[in-house]
């Protein structure tokens, strides 16, 4: 039981990892949740569609959860919200773009009618019992972002959200340095600050620099232009729109998330474009190739995204032809490099001219996260007594600690925590508190939490060595075999090329059943286990492989 009259701060996701950000602060009977994101699985989680945070602690204390405040509309901050709202009906606070993007997700899950949304801005205040939240404007790679300033009886807490100090953004507003400095003057007990680019020296370049490179590539392209970026990078999308207009090209949108985000952002005034700019993919045949631009999803090499289907010549309505230009205007998220490399290879096979890679090499992508000098600037403005680096892998959090030391924050006042650790503030002092449940909740299809370690172990075994199904027919009374056992291979060996091995497996099955019959063993569970053990040992001795063995016994 967590003690009363202490301020507790914890991460349920978002520390020592990139993705599924989720944090909470608690004072007495009041809990405020910050963000609820998701991340995509790697090859170690076969069949898993999505990873969201473990909500156990919030479910156990749902009567105390007063609000969910969302800093911005990226997947790693909003992707888990539908799964949380299915279990806890709490009010959700966010800016107008953020809320509209959340509504799209919640509607897909069929729970929009039950959800409670509140639109906030930099001038709003949210009261959650003993906790009061106000906000300040930040700049990131999606518009309408906020940092959060919490006032509690044990001191003030700031969560920066994702940010960079871009002083010439593609579209306003500018980062509110005056408000940040004012908060710093009022006193910040604890700062939770993002750490994604803590290893990068200097300042992150302005998003505005990308626009000139996109326009230049559009102008030089002799045929169709395909450009892929994150759908949520609305400022990047605006620069693609501007380049299409400037070069007289019609624009095609491919990918559900791209179409959804552009529709919402245009309706809310975050995107501007001529009414006749957008056309459908099937209309491209009416225009010369040099008058077509295609904006699509798939910049991370996702197998089912639009760019991957184009690269594999699997899109039904449009294709990439030799001489077309393909621009990948995004950096690869760690773990996606292999998929993206395969897509790029396939594009070259099609004869496309491919422009990819972030940084100065192409100028087609800049990060939305602040680099070292910006992290130090945030620390200098906020002047926190304590720092909790968040949103980053361990090396990034560690580097953030070194940056904090360089601006005067003592090493012992920086807490690098695990998901589930709590930092408790009592009588003005911070210390490591009790752990709360945390971890990954795995989403498979529409189901959450029903895929555990045993299921994953079976899936990995199936993916590595395949399956062998053994069908044995026994007499009901005497338990003698009535027919030759049938052996079905799925992903283990090709039966027609392995007849000798399959015959040896059948002999092992018959020997095992006969041995059990002689000892008058008649329990099905024991017969199945012996078949699995004996056949498994034989197969390993012959192949050094361990397929999943599934015995089926039919009594007649």
C-alpha cells in the first residue's frame, strides 16, 4: 500500500525504451495519468500486433484516477488509449488536433460514445483534486503540443512532453520560452524531460530546412514523385503540399493513416491546400507523369504500408516505374532498419531514383527532438531540484544525467528509473519509493493480455522448427493400434523428400504405443506425453531440430 501525504511519480512505460510512453503522478487519493502510448513489436514477438503498457496499477486504483492528459498526438503517446478506455472510463484532456486523432482510434474500437474528451490549450487549467495542471507551448514534429506544469501540496512537477527549440517552425506557435522561464522562477521540484537526442551534440535543425530540399527534388524529378513520411508529421506534409503546388503537380494520398491525418488537420486549419490539388490514385492516368506526386505511409518499411506494397509492385491502383523519384523523408526508428533497407532495395530493382537517409546527406529529414544544447536549455529554464530523464533507452538517459550535471544539478538528484519504479516526494525530499506493477501488455488482433510467455514460446518454436502432428488410431478396449500412424509435417520437413525419416518416425510411434500397451498403460495424457518425448528425442538425434509435436489419439 502506497503511503498517503506523499507525492508519487512513476513511469509505466517510456523509460529505458523508445515508445509506449505512460506516466502518472499521485498525491493521496488523486492520480493523473500522462500519455498512453504504444509501440510496435520486433521479431521476438511473433504474431503480436502492438505493445501497450501494463494498466494493472491503474485498474487497481481506478477510483483515484482523475484524468488522462495527453501531450501530443504521436502513436507512442496515444496508441494505447483505446485499450485503457475499454477498462477505465476516465476523462481525456488534449489539444484539438490531439483529441481528434485519439477519437479516430477510439471510434475504430467502437467505444467513442462512452469516451469523455476535453480540449485544452496553453491557457487551460485542469483541476484533479489536490493536483492542478496548467500548460506551456512546445514545438515537436507534430503541431499542437504541450508541456505540463503540475502544482501539488508537495511541490511543482513539470513534464516536458517531446520537444525541440525550433525558433522558425513551419507553422506557429513558437516554443513559449517566457512561460517556461516563469515556471522555473516559481520553483520546480521534479522535471520529467525527454531524452531521445541526449547523445547528439548541438541543436536540432529546424523543420523549415527540409522544405527547400523537398521542393528542389520535386523540381528536378522528370517523372512521378513518391514521398513517404510519418502521417503525423503535419508540418512535413504541409511542405510536401507546398512543393506539389509550386511544381504544378497533383497530389495522391496513400495509406489510411495519411488520409485520416490530412483530413483532420485540414479541417482544423493545420493544413492549407488548393481544393483541386488532391486526386484519387486511379485518376493519375489522366495526367502526365511529371504532373503527379504521391504522398504515402511506410517510411519505416512496415510490410503492409503503402510504400512497401508499391516497392513490391502489389498496389492495385498505381505503380512505380523506371525513372520515377522516391523520397523517404524520415529517419529509421531503431529496430526498423532491416525492413526499410529491403524496401529501398526493391525500389532500386524497379528502376526508381531513391533519395533516403536523414541529416545533411539528403536534407529530407530532421528530428523532432531536442539535442544536447536544447536539453540543457530546458534544464536551465526550469531549474529543477530533481530530474527524471524519460523517453529514451538507458544510454540516452545516462547521457541526460551528464548534461544535467554540466548545468549544476547534483548527480544524486538525477533518478534513472525502471518502468514501475516510483519516486516519492515527502517533506521536500525525493527518494526511490515502492515499485508498482508495470511491463508490456501484448495486443494480438482484438485481444489484449491473453498472449503470455507460454504462447510466445510456442510461436517461436513453430517459427523456428515447425510442427509435427501424430495421428494414432487405437482400439477402445485393447488399446492396440488399428492402423499405421499418420504423421503430418508443417514447417518441419517436406514429406515427399524425407520418406526415410518419416518411416523411422512411424516406427518410433509404433514401438512406443506397443510398449505402453504391454504395460497396460491406458491414460491418454501419459500416452501423449510418452509419444512426444520419444519422438522428440529421435527427431533431435537425426536432425538436431525440435519441432512442436502434437499427438492426436483416436479411439475406435
